[in-house]
C-alpha cells in the first residue's frame, strides 16, 4: 500500500510545479499593444458573421492579439463590465452596457494595466423605445403616473414624446430616465394604446390605457359584463363607491375588527367568488349574472394571456400576512348550483371549495392557482393610498395553496369558467396585520 501511494504522489507534485511556472495571458501580454482584428456575435448561429455595429446589451467577441492584459473596455462614454475569465490573448467576450451613451464617438476603447490605449471603430445602435408597464392603467386624466420600459431618450432634434392614441393627445412629461417616464395623463385621454417616440424610433404599447378588453368584473350594473355584483358563491365582498373609487364601484377585502395571522381562514371578509351556474334543472348560465367566464372572454390562447386588475392598499392598513390566492376553475370543480347536468350536457360539480383547500397541497386534486404576495416577511406592502395595476401571467397559475407545484393546472379554456380571490395561507409566514385590499376592473388580456 505504501508503494501505491508514493507512485501517485510524484506526478502530482510535478504537475503542481509545472502549473505554478505557467505564464498567464495577462502576464504574457503586459506591455504589449493590443490589436483588434474584428468583432463577431456570440450567438453560435451568427458566429461566422463579422460585425461593425451592435445594439445596447449585445454580447460580443472581439478577436485579435495581445489582449490578455486589457483591463477596461469602453463603448462611447460607457464602461463595460469586464470578466477576467472572458479575456485571453486572442479573444475578449463582453456585454455592451445597456445604457444610452451621452457622448457618442462610435468607438470602442481597450485599455491595458500599463495604460496602453487602443481605439477600434464600432457603432452602438440604440433600439426604439419600449413601454412594458404603466403604474396604473386607469390613472385619471390630469393625474400623474409612470410608464416603465427601456431606451427612453430626449434629443433637441427629436424630443421625447408620449401620445395617448385613443384621443391623439400628447402627455406632459414631468421627468424621465432611461427606464421610466413620469407623465400627466391628458385631460381628454380615452381608451387606447400609448405610443412613445424618441430620436431612435417609435413604439406602441400592447396594452390599452383604460383597457376594457377581456373585462370580467368592473362591478357596474351597466358595465361590460354585469358580473360580480350579485352573490355567486358562499361569500360576498364589500362593495364601495366613494372618494377612493377609480372607476365607480370596487370591492374591498378587509376586516378591521380582527387581525390576520398565518392560520387565518376569513372567507367572510377576504374573499370574492364568481361561480357560474344557477340553481335550476338542467343547470343554466344566466346572462350578466351566472355566465361562464370563457363565454365572455376568449381563453383559447390562455398561455399568452395575463390577469390584470387595479388595486389600492392604504398606508394605514398595509399587508404582510397570507397570500392572495387567485383561482380560475371549470364547472367540473365547482359551480353556483347543487350539481348535476347543465344545458350543454356537461356534468357539473355542486358548490364546494375542496379544489381550493387541497390539504396544504397534498391532495391528489390540488388545483393550480396564482399566489400574489407583494409583501415580504421583512417589509409590509401598501400602495401609498394610490391605485396600481397588478399583472399576473396565466402561466403562473400553477401553485398549490402553500406555494408548491399543484398536481393539476388549467389546461383548456373550459378551466376558465369560475373565478375566486381568497387571502389565505400561501406557505410564507409574515407579520400579523389587518390589511385593506381594494380591487377593481378584473380582466384577462393578451400579453
């Protein structure tokens, strides 16, 4: 055994010695002038294409000689983040900073540890502006709100502009940076997309301001659907129309007489249900009362859709306990009826909440839902007495009641007949609280 150990120990020492004597690329190239021959895209599909320009944020490979000692790379006036492991004598792989340059010279600069500097002609192109979200898609005319996205820029030759396309009115810009624009909504703004224009191009939002497309519950008697105002489940929320309204009537989930803890089950105060159906034989789905949601909203491409609603949480009653469990379900899971057969010949489940409770996710019938939890155990959440827009992709409706993966999830439009919000559980313990959660304009829209 001793001979066996000694036999392997000698080569290891030799390898270590050899490694310690190997000169690194940085050491080898120190004092030499870098030479840039060309740049190429790091995408394997485009790797053979030599390029002289690229967008912000692009990943590139610069190829040449004596590159091992390069310590800094600048594109125009923006310094790139250089990873030493991506630098060799002949290649530097780097991401172009995703920041619009202030001073443009269409040059990439390479600087070594000894101060040798080499310039290489290279043009950085800035994409057209992009709007991803609006803080409140129902912000009232005359109020301030914020658009968030990327590549917002102003130029004397082409000032930054924001236009509400529904009315054609231009918004007043209060302030902006590359990723955010604070605006005043024009007085005549009506439903429609929003466009933003810079010197680099123009783009239009995929969402609409004051969007009524895919509306399920606006809580108005003469609204888009008429749904939500009648009790269509075991519990009914509080309906309010007051100085805090954003578009008339809204629902309020609250219980200021009791404190919410991690074990709370308060469906009397923190629940909204729309179970489609009617107590009839066969079971029917009365218009503007008990309709199946997929009969009024097209869910055929639900994987490319999102749930949206406006929400207000006053600073006086922040939220820091339990998750908002948001559930779509089919009439095979529950309904506003005693169960049986409907007018279409489908088997319908009677009123129940078994699909929601799911035995902490252990049940074989554990049904997918979204868990919306903007608070953290360390920080409560409120909207500073303002309304905001909440967006949840329908592909996120995959969780069980405690945050694990549900055993069954929505897989067809028929799974979008019913809707429920219930603040309960979620699998994360927060801090006991008495939140007030106001909700309006619940809709399902294309992404």
